[in-house]
């Protein structure tokens, strides 16, 4: 089971780490898009969200307080869904559909992150192939 969980952590974290590098490496472009979606203080928000993605993604990937990392990813995903993918504001049917897909994807990933939080916290130190045990004790 440990190897399957490690493979899952790698695949899950890859999405967020790629996004983190986008936020931090192309901050201007990402902030411009965030501003166009109505995000206040778009540049600082882009940097902060990039750091949140980086910390959460690395935490899950490396197994360093992976439960906290999963929580950080959920903390990013829910506001991102609401602020960046507000499909209900779109008048164009195609744009509305695309934003709705992204909104649902972000909420599904937030749900998966919360499940990982519970899994890592419950499995505790029994889960192998991690650097540390969980920060939270839900057992």
C-alpha cells in the first residue's frame, strides 16, 4: 500500500507544483488574468497562491506533514473555484460551460484534498514512505 500511496502523492502533487511554478514564474501574466476575473490585489494574491500551492504540493509529495499540505491545497482550491471560475457570471454559453468545468474540477480536487487530510492524519505514523508523520491527530 505504501508504494501506491507514494505514486498517488506524486501524481496528485505534480498538478499543484506545475501550477505553483506558473504562479511564481509568470506572476505578471497570471496576475493580469486574476485581475480580469475581479480578484482584488491580483499580484500579491498570485504570489501568495503560488506559495500556497508550492508549500502544499511539496508537503504532499515529500510526505512532510502531508496532512497539512493537503489542507493548504484545499484552502487554495475553494477560493480559486469561487473567484476564478464564477461560471454563473458568464453570458456566453461556451465560456460558461468551460468555467463550470473548471469550477467543478477545483471543488472535486478540494474534496480529494480534504480526504487526503483525513487519510494522512488517520494513518499517522503507520503510513510508510513519508519524511514525517502527520501534524494533526484525527485517529
